[in-house]
């Protein structure tokens, strides 16, 4: 009888994975990938797919995946706060490939920060920066609410509230991150642009200016130099004090001291820039895990 009632609850809450997810446990921590009702896709903006350079990316193949990956690093303690690190992949990629390709879990563990990775599936293997549902007002708040409800249902947290929120992403992820800071419905503490400053420079500058607690980081290769120089200039015009340095001159001490930091790299390529996710996390105000 109890089992039947549990199944009924699961069915009634279809779309919210409250029925016992499959977690993979390793020396790094715990990972699960589950469908969520508030994931970016499917979404009406891509119901007919997407066309770029005369190539059609069908909705069925590229925009029907509503999965969200969650990772709890070893040593993670919800009593230190349920802090969320949203990460978004770039073009022609997906969640499963990016987790391993960019060592995302390893970077988080090495940073020793007490944070939950929230990695929603974006356009699957498509050259598209769309954030789907996450471009709608309040959509980030809705996703965070579902994530916390899921973690409670899985026994990973109890009644702990949402803590700090970090938005990060590679390359084409700039668009969904921008919508998060513009009207996502969450108080965003930090933004990490990993060779992903292709647009929305004004929006990022306004967000950075809105609070002395907002931390903005951007690492960029040569092709984005002009866009980052513009953002640095705009921040100065807004009476801010951004620091622009060569990536090779970066140090943890500089990272800890600076609120608005721009790194021009000639040593790392477009994909190599993602290695700064862990470095920036290491110097974040997020609490550290206990070994």
C-alpha cells in the first residue's frame, strides 16, 4: 500500500524527479542527471528546430532533452549553505560530453568550494546560443526551486535555504547567462565568462555595477579582445574599477583582491579557457569544504 501511494505521488508530480534518482558515486563525489520541468528545453522557441547556414537542426534531435546534471563534490555540506554553480555549455556540445571534456567535476573538487553544480542541457549538438525557457523572466528562480525540491526529496538537504548563486559558461553560453542576470529572478553573486563574451556587454556591465558584492570574471582569446576592451571601458565610465591583465600575470592573490577581472590569454585556446572555472572558484567567497 505504501509503495502504491509513493508511485501515485510520483505520477502526480510528473516532470519533477522525486522518485529516486540514479546517483553515480566516485572519489570526486555524487552525480545524477535527471529530467526537470523547468529545464531550458523543450521550448516553444525551438518547436520547429533551428536553421543556421542553411542547415536545419531538428527539434526532435536537438531540442527535446530536458535533463539537468547535478554534482555534489566530496566533502559537500549543506549546513554550510546550498550554494549553486550554474554551468552552461557552448555550441555543438552537450552535458555528458562537457562534464568529461572540461573536467568540470575535477575542477570543482580541486577548488575545495562547497557548491552544487547545476548543469542544464542546452541545444544538443547544435551551433545555437538559445537558452530556451531560461530566457523567460523568473525562469532561473523556477529552476533553482525545482533543484532544491529534488535535493530535499533525495535526502541530500532538509530545510536549508538557497545560498549564493554563480552563473558560468563557455563560449555561446553568454546569452543564457545574460538573461539570468537581467531577469532570472535570482540574486546572482558571481558571473564567469569563459571565452564567452560575444554579446550583452552592457547588461553585464550594468549587473556588475548594481552591487559592490557582484563579482565578474572574463577570460578571452584574441577574437574577443575588442568586446572585452569595450566592457572594461564601459565599466570605467560607470565609475567602476575593473582590472585588465594578461592571463599569464594572473595570481590567486590578484583574483581574491579584484571584483571585476578581465584576462587576455595568448597561451590558452578557446577550449583551454575553461580551466579558469576551477581557479576562479578557488578564490570565490563561497565557503570551503572540509576534507
